[in-house]
C-alpha cells in the first residue's frame, strides 16, 4: 500500500510518515494541541527496512520532515510490521515514486533498478542478499570448473563466463528436472566424494570394470566428483563420443568429448569460427541435458548395487529415446502456442514453427514420420 506524500508538516494527517532531525522516524497518529504525535519505528540501515514492535513509544514530530514509504506489509508476525523506507522528501513538492529507484549490486545478472512504486519487501530482501554475493567456489582456481575462468584477466570477463554457464543450465526449453541436474553439475551439488558420502567414495563403475576384466582400478584412489562422473570416467567418455559423433554427422558441427566446456557446461560458442551453429542452441541444450541426466542415473544405479551395470551403449540408447520424446513434446508445445496465437509463436520468434523446423528438422537431427504427426531421431 503506497502512503500518500504530504506537502509539508503543516498538512500532516494520520498515516503520514515523518523523520525528525535526530533520525527518529514515526507514523503520524494525530494532533494534540501543538504536538504532532506519531508511533516510533526502527530503521535497519543495512536492509533499509522499518519495523515496529508492540508497545512502541510515541514521538512528537512537529519539527520533522516528511518521509516516503513505498510498500507497507501488515502480515508480519509477533506484533511486528515492516515497511520500505525511502528517505526524506525534497522540500514541500510531491515526489513521483517512479523517479526513485534502488540499484542492484553487481552479480552475474544485469538487473535494472527497481522504481520505488514497484518496491516490495521481497525485492528488498533479494537486493540485500545480492550485496553479499560471491563467486561460486566451483569456479575458483583449482576447483572443478576452473577451466571456465582460466586465462581471463578481468573480473568482468570471469563473471560473464560463469553467467553464460548458468544461463545454459537454465534454458527455457529444458524440463525442470534436467535444469536441476545441470545446475547441480555447476555447483557440485551431488553427494559425491569423501566429504559428502560415507564408505567407498571411488567410482563404482571403474571398480566394477576393473574387476571384470582383471585390471587395476581405472581411476586409482581418487574420489569421484562431477568432473569424473560426467566427463572423465571411461564410461562417460564413451557416451560423449557416441553422442557427439551422432550430433556431428547430423549437423556438421564437430565437438570433442575431451572438452570439459562441452561435456560439463554445454558450451559450444568457444569452438566456432563463425556463428553458423547458433540456431542449434535449443536442440543441443536438450541433448546435453539428457546426457547429463542419464549419466547421473547410471551413477546412482551403480552406487545402489542393483546388479550389473549400464554400459555406454545402453546409456546412449536411453538418451536417444529421451531426446526423441522431448523433441516431440517441444513440437506439441509449439503447435498449441500457434493455435492460441501466442506472441512468442509468431514468425521469427523462439516458439515459431519455422524456428523448430530450422533447429530440429532442417539440421538433420529428426525426421517427420509420415502420417503420424510426430518426429523420430535420425539414425546417422
């Protein structure tokens, strides 16, 4: 609820906000003779929030200046209320709340300043938390994703590289469970390694494979981590080789299974001499996300000892079926948006039928099944 802006102390009425010279802030209750009585509020200088507790004292604010309050929240518990405090007004002229804004601190995202008339308790909490933002530890020197920022001299370049990685993980075409998997790969959010899991923290697939063919543990005594499970493990390497070979035969884009940017992040732009493969962002996001998800499931299958192991060939076959299912689901979504005449389905937009044809069909990744209204994955 926006509080009205007074034209000066002489016109104060109930509900107005005033700040005295000593910094005390009050909400006007009424006039009693020459005094202007207000309920006292406490200002948190770090968050910019005002709070009022039960039994708050009364203030005489007749010599104070009018304050601006943009949002008032009366749902607080324990007799406490909170409002957004914006400061003292300038002279006696009313101030347009849209001309006042709060800027976001520098994080990975470029956020616009929030105008005062759109401020909320939630947005202020987000801004307060953003001021304490730090680079995720997985991107620090020597960490699992240090390759992303290696060789970048400026802080802005490092932030840009990390921001691109998170943007790829949050692609709108991906189901939520795949976005979750990709995010956990970036922040090392799985129960892997000696610190996060009890018992033998080595790669179960490598131990099983070593026992089957009579060789030593393929990974030595190194505890598994996201880099090993999703990129470095011999099984993961074979999966990526097969998936990327199929991708290359269909699209002509040659990617290496040894490239961690490709396997762990899903980044491809660093391999381009030109941007001829830029229109394939959506299908590759799905191919990459599905591959990570199937590698995760195979790892869990190994850890629980369900008997036997999923070979690379079996994992790739599961990947192909899931990609085909998501490609058909995406085609159905675009058809529904087109029927509803949604703005994003207009020609040239991201959800247009033309964009889907260019990314999936014209690229050779899928083929139309005649008379069935669906697509199937190309067998290259």
